[in-house]
């Protein structure tokens, strides 16, 4: 049994194309953290995947001043930097609407414990808030 990734498209074993590539993760405010990972490729169809992520990010936005930008520059120069950009929101939400959505989530108990939030419930709550605001206009 193979212990390497297998391409689902052409059923061939994948190969390690490049070790230690950087994966830049974005947050709503922009670049947030960099992860170290490995790039694997398929010789059959050419598809590439990123696997083998480190246990945690090697650099964060809240770290030392300029360290995230420095790490990104190093990956671009010596290896490869893959940018994982966030999906665009379905509808633009103003700050006031966002605050209203969080208050609604607190009221309906969508928050799980003291930290974290159910994203499924959050999405439903935001859509409900958007409908209320749209109907009032």
C-alpha cells in the first residue's frame, strides 16, 4: 500500500515536487500567517496539491514587526509562496450590520462556549440580518 498521495483523476502516485513551500493565509484584514508545507505533483495530469503542513504557522501578523513580510519575501526568493486568499463575501456587510449580526448570534445562542462560533449558524444569522435590513429599506 502506498503512503504517498494518489491522484484521484488519473490514479497515479504523486511525487514531492518541492519541499518547504510557504502558504500565506489571509484574514479579513489582509495577510495573516505563513505555514510551511510541501508541494506534490502528478506526473500523469500535472495537478499539484499542498500537503504536509507544519503543526502551526511559522509567522503571524501579530508577531514581530515586519516578520511576516520578511518570511514571504524569503519564500518568494528561495522557494515558492502560495497565497490562500479568502473567498469574497456573498454580500457586503457594513460594520453596523456585522455588529447587529453578532448581537443576534448571542441572543439565539449560536456561540459555542466562551470561544468559537458555529459558522453554519453564523451564516444563517447574517443572512437573516441582511433580509431584515433589506426589508426595512
